[in-house]
């Protein structure tokens, strides 16, 4: 059984008449990547700020490293690294100089050797002496992660770390997160509004919507490929339904009106083969996870 790094119970936060977080509870296991999924305004950043003691909860309990956060802030926060929203760096200084300054701010011992190794860990080896203003957005994000790692924390909080990055930058950050979890044993809380990003890195996840928890569990179970939704568009729906109703595919049909099926992702090629063999006129075929469809319905409501 895995140890629990974070335990949150009945956590709420109100700002005057607005309830940003509504009675949520969750646990984060040691060495895991835990995903916070939700659109802007869902309560992700507010919850993270409460975990970092940046804002006070209205109600609820937060335990980190088996200690209540309240009253143990110094001990707990000294072992947490975080990026909330975007990393703040000095663009006119080099990456190395930024790390040196933040080491002094945090009152952490540092040598050129240790800072060079830290730059290497985040994929900035050889760029430490370059000014940050010459960095790409992905490199700036990696430097921000390096700053969060200065105290070699066991628990790392990353708020939308792939926002604004190109595909290569997204892949680089994703690989860093997986490396720190799997190879260095770090526990990571990552927020995103993109379900596919959470799917690729997280072990467990929670979906927040308008401050409330709506879904929580292991990613492998919540995004079970056996629960893939397949939607077909045809110019002759009535004819298609007739053919489907006389085949084995009728057991997967969940909606006659929209020709929607729920099946294992691996069976999609077989369905396509069946449609072709029966000369069924298909204009479009789309597939997504049941949870992804549910998430889209939530966020579009």
C-alpha cells in the first residue's frame, strides 16, 4: 500500500459571496502524478494556493507529509516546489544567474556544480549562461521547474505547465514530469484543462467543475479503452440502423438518433471493416473516451 503524501478533507474556499471551492476531498499517493482537470474557474488554482498556504481555506483540513498544514507551514513548505500560473524569472539575466538569485531568496546553499546539474536535469545543459530573454517559452518553463527543484522537494505542484507551449515544448515538459515521478520518486500534482495531457502523465485524477468534485479515480480506470464512444455520421441514418440492428454491433449501439456506439477502442477497425463490407455510406466517424465526452458536456454546460 502506497503512503499518502497529501490528504484533503471537505475543503472549501469562499470570496465574499462567491464559493470558488466547494467541499472537495482527495488523496495523493507518494511517488504518483495526480491530475487536476477542469476549465478556467473550476477551482484548480485556488485549491493549489490553499495547499501552498498562499490563501486560507474557509473550511476543511489539509494534511501534507502526515502533518496538518496549519501550524506546520515552515516544515511542510520547505519540502514543496511549485509553479503557479507561470514562472517569474529575470529575463535580462542568464538561467544560471536566475537560479543563483532564487537560491539566495530561499536561503538555500548552492554551488556552480549543483546549479549546473540542476540545469542538466531539466534539459537546459549548455544554455545556463544564455540570457532568459533568448529562451523559448518551453525553455522558460523548464527553468521555472528548475527553480521549483532548488530545495530538492518531495512534492511538486505545477499549475498548467504546458500552457502556451508548442508541441515539442509540451512533449518536453511531459517527459520531465514522467521522469521526476518514475525515476526520482517525486510526487507531482499537475493541473490542466486538457484531458489528453492528464491522460498521458497522471496515475490518478480529479475533475473539478465550478468548484465541485465531479469525478475522481485512477486514470487507467476512468479512461478505460473499453468505454470508447464512436459516433458515425451518415446521409442515410435509417438504412444504417436497419443494417446494424441485424448484426452483432447492435449490442454496442447506445443512441439510434446519433448512431453512437460504446466499445473497446481495439474494435473500431472491425466496425469500419463491417461498414465498408456492407457499403454503408459514412460521411464521418469520430471516437473519444466516455469520460472525455462527459468532460466536454460538463465544460460546455
